[in-house]
């Protein structure tokens, strides 16, 4: 199988790696691989806590016999090989946007390279829905991971069962409360702890395998085929639980920008995949030898003297998995804000050196409330796993569509190679998604409701912004015409005035209102547009675009990547293309604040207009988002209908 998944066998994509642009991760492959184990693999690494158990004791349980145990182990192993190793590690991770991965980064890459095609609207909607499902996953992962780990306490001491839920809630509250302090120091311990965790579950698996060596033959694909031939209906339903073995696969791609492709590949192939395989084989051996261990085959692998150390190690691993997905939610939110799918939010940087270490209060507290509600409502990890699979398989299915565009439109793969590969990915993901849809009544509705709600918010914001800009552009005055007439009709005062404009053409409403009511202009007037590009970082020589309009008027565009902090004053200090250098104490920033009036226009339904108006009112101010000095900002309002 290894020959089939080596990247050198596949047609090479265009070279767009982060290293070429100076933004890639630094450090040796071995060091970065350890870091990847601590951050990237927490989700998939904690799957042994519940994946095999729920296949035989979940919502659609299989008979606990040799046929089905061997069949499920074979299915899980080959799912990890095809979905994780082949699809994500060997193919999708090659589609990077200057080193960055994830659905939104891939969407931006596609939009930049094949924008303008008729079908791109559908692709954008799919990418946005994948992002919405990711938020659902961000809510479920901490709940199911920490519950699955702490339930080991009740496995060893049944009398402690009533303490599980309160303890889980306490851990989660503590985890969310420390987010504002930053995770840089804590993250340094993630890698070593997860190394210990994977080493422990490997050893426990090997000890159990040694008591029944024949269980190794379960890795043969014919056992999965035999199970489906013998018991097709229950085998299909069992896929809804078996997919739990590959939850977190999309994290390999989303976290690529932090570690790079080689470290993630090394850590997966050399350490994580073998550890998971050995542990699943060990659990299978235990279930066949002792069916009573089905209550928790993961925890019953441990000898009595090692039970509580295992509980501690597994709990730490679950907390790390939760931390990784919370940090991922912050990163995805930052991308979505910059790409125009989410209103501006307060983003706090918790590290002076690592740009990716951010904290978004609104997302943090919303996630905390959602996660705690899930724990209180579902009570057990086995109940939550029904909700888990749909978000994961839905996102994986959408990734196939995005990958198809990349293979055919960007990489120009030959159909004879791309079609069979895509067909295999679509078939497997469709089977897993179909099996998980049967769990909708048992909790699968949770991520669907969450996903649809978030999808509605994201698309409403994007559509509302487009309509607002369109409405404002209809009555816009060409900047060249305005500067000629304004120069002679208003008094000039000393200093610099910067008028923030969302559109790259026309005159911002704040400038029109200022000259209409105050009848003065500063000696230097800059109309500034901040443009977010479809790349994670913008090179310094591409940051500025300045046009001298004469008479002290300038039109400037500042470009930022979707992962960069939009610090406007810092960027202005670096430019020398607008005459004299910018002195913040001699500069005033004028912002336009729009108040939305709902109207029966064909743009959006009234309820969506009201939703957009609510989002607009609650968005973080441009002053805070662009890091403008608070004592140098003037806001001028206007009313807009869409």
C-alpha cells in the first residue's frame, strides 16, 4: 500500500509551498513532527476511546463475534489508509494556498485560479457549508473527547458514575477560561504528552495482541468484504460508528500551515497510524477473548495497576484534542472574517512572535455554552457519537468536490487518473455519509441544525455586504471629478485625513458628509481601501498601491493576506509614497458607519435583511479591527437600503 500513496507517484501540483514565500514553519522535520503529534492528531488520536465500542454497543450494534470484529477492524484500518493516508496526506495536502490548508484556504485558492466560471458560486457555497460543519465539529469534539476519557473513572469505579458529567463540565469551563491567556506555553507540552499517549496505547495493544496473535490477520481487506457479503444491512449501518476511526482527518489539512506537509506526513505514517492500528487490534483481541469488556475495551486493555495512570494520560489527550479544535475554530473564524463571510470580531493576539496564536472572545464563549449544553443534554459519549459522524462525513464529502475542481481545473490531471481516484473517494464517503444519516433521530440532527444555522449566517453576511456595496456604488461620484471640484470649494487645514473606503472606486460617504457639513479639507487627503487577498500572506512589495490625484489627494490600497493582522497604522508608517511620512498624532481617520433600513427590494428576503442588520449592528468597529488610534477617529453615519 505504501507504494500507492507516495506523493512522487502522483502528478505534481504547481509549486506554491509556504517556504517559497517565506512564511512556512521553521525547525527540523523531527521537531515539527513532534509538534504536529501534539496539535494535529489529538482528535483522531482519541478515537480509540469510543470508536470500536460504539460499533458493537452503539445505536446500530453488531453481533460480537469473530466475523464482525475482524470485519470492523479491517474496515477501520483500510478507511484510515484510503481516507487519511491516500486522500488527505498524499493528495489533498498538496493543494496548499501558499502553505495554508483548510476548506476556506482551498476555496480562496480555487477562486483565485478559476474564478469567473459559472459553477464557482456552487463551489463557494459548498466551501462555506464545509466551514459551517467545521463549527459543528468544534462543538462536538470537546464534549465527546472529554466525556469519553473521564467515563473511564466510572468504568473502574462504577460508584463514581454520577461524578462524570460535573467533572467534565468543570474541565471544559476551565479549558475555555484559560483561552484568553494564550496557549503558547501549554502547547509546548502537547507534543510530549501525546507522544506518551500514543506510546502507551501502542504497548497496551501489543500486550493484548500477544495473547491472540491471529488477530493481526484482521488487517486483510477480505474480512471487511466477507462481513458485508454475509451481513450487508448491519454492516452498512455499522459504518456510522466505524467512521469515528477517521474523525479528525480533515485536521491534517487545516493545520498544514502550522507545521508543513513533511512533518505531518512523518508523524502520521511513522507514529500515529501504527499506534492506532496496534490499539484497535488489541481491543479486538480483548473483545473476542472477553466479550464482557465491551463496556470499555480501551480502558480494560490496561492491567489493574495501570488503570488510573491510563485514565490520567487519556484525559490529558482528550483535553489536548479539545484545545486543538478550539484553536482551529479561532483560526477559521479569522479566515472567514478576512474573506468576508463573517462580521468583524475582536481578535486578540496572545503571542508576540506567533501570528497564529489568537483569541476571539465571542467564538470562545459561544463554543463553551454550546459544548456544555451538549454534555448536559447527551450525558454519555456513546450518545454524542451519533451526532459526531455527520459533521465529519459531510465535510469529507464536500472536500471531494473541491478536490475535483483542483485536479481538473488547476492541476490538469488526465481523466484516466483523476476519475478513478475521485470515484473511490466519492463512493467511500457517500457510504459513510449514508450510514450516518440513519442516526439523525438519535442525535445526528444536532450538527445539521448547527451547520444550517451557521451557513445561513455566513451566506447572509456575504450577500448583505455585496448588496450594500452595490447600492452605495450606484450613486458614487468618480474620485477624479470630486477632487477637482472639492479643491476649490472648501478651506484647507493642516494635517492628514484618511477616509476609509470599502470600495476601490468612488468617494466614501464620510468624505462627502465631511465637506458638506464642515466645508473643510485637510492639506493631505487619503482615500484608503483595505483589500484582503486570496492568499494567506502578502509580500511587502505588493502591500501598497498609491495613486496621486493631485491637489493633495491620494487614493491608496493596502493589501493584506487572509491570515494577516490588519494593522493599518503600522502599514502606513512603512509607506513613503504619499509625500511626507505619516505621523499618527497629525492624522485623523474618518469612518463611514451605515445604518441599514430594510426595504422590499429583490436583493434578500425581509427576514434575512433583518438578520443582516442585526449582524451589522453587533460587528466589531472598524476602529478596533484596523487597530486605529482611538483618539484620532471620527465616525460619520448614513442610512442605506438593500
